C-alpha cells in the first residue's frame, strides 16, 4: 500500500504514525500534493491529501477513515480500545481536536506562517472558538499516561501532530499558547515520553504503558 501525500502535513503524518505504530509495511508517494486535475480527482475526489492507495489501485481518503480502516484491517497492535464506549471516547477526542482546534487554528496559518494580511475579525473569531475548543479538550483528556487512557491510541496520533501546530500558531498569532490551559498538556521532554512509552512513531514499550488491560 502507498500513503500518498507530503510529510509536513499534519493529516499525512497522523496516518504515517498509525502505520508505523502498527508496523504496517508501506510506501510513500510525496508527489501527491493537493490539486484539482481530473487524474488526481479520480484518486482523491476532493483533491486533498493524504490518501491511501491499496495494492489493487483502490484509494481511500480522509485521514481518520484511513486510520480506522488500517486498525480494522490489520488488527495486530490495535490503536482503538476494544470496549465500545472507550473506542467512542478516542473518536470523540479526535473529533474535538480536529473540528474545534486544528480547523479553527488553520484559519490563522496564512497570516501566522505565510505573512498574509491579518483579518482582525477572523483573528478574534478564531480566538473565541479556540478558547471553547481548549476548554472541551481539557475536560476530555485523561493523560493516564496517554491522552485517552492507559493505551496508546489514534487519539495520541492525532494529538501528536495537531496540538504542536495549534500551540505554535497561537503563540505566534496571539502571543500566548492557547493549550496552556489544558491540565497535563505541558510537553514532556523526549526522554520522559520515551520512558513512559507515549512517544508515537518510536515503538511500543514492552509490557509498559499499553497496560495489561487487553
Ligand atoms: N479532513 C482531511 C484534511 C486533509 C487536508 O486538509 N489536507 C490538506 C493538506 S494538510 C489539503 O489537502 N489541502 C488542500 C485542499 O484543501 O484543497 C483529512 O483528515 O484527511
């Protein structure tokens, strides 16, 4: 299978983390940058990346659909808990991070990262939206030690790629990290994350943080 898209994209990297954590062999095609050509639209109907191209040529879009497909099709090293409510909690967290944090913050990327003119109305609206998103994230996160509980899940893959961007964009755009208000979200040094086994993309701890729950 081939992961089509480019690495600087947080959505691409979320899928890549899931592939790495699950140990699924794959190739990457970095030439698949978003575009609206007829050929591209047959593979990704909205013209976006990432998408996954299976060995028989069929393509699947939307990073969360891709991650959940991978978790079901390759059940070893699961990234969703077995219990239905806990599975739903992971999806709930991902939805909150993407809909109420990453997407609003994305509206600032133009002026924050690319020097485009600041639209004050957008800036203020985003600040208000983010405050609500951060409050909700604070209410939902567990840090036990992973974001949704004892096991590393797809919510950690999402947090690992989206939250640093939201942090950076708000620090640069508003002079304050919007995520400061999420209890427990103070970034851990890399060594501590590795020791706790909560460093996605760097393999699982042996009998450690994923816990004996399953
Ligand atoms: N909801 C999509 C978001 C993917 C996305 O927005 N990708 C960006 C690159 S980071 C893109 O393709 N942008 C071009 C466009 O929206 O046309 C997913 O989860 O895969």
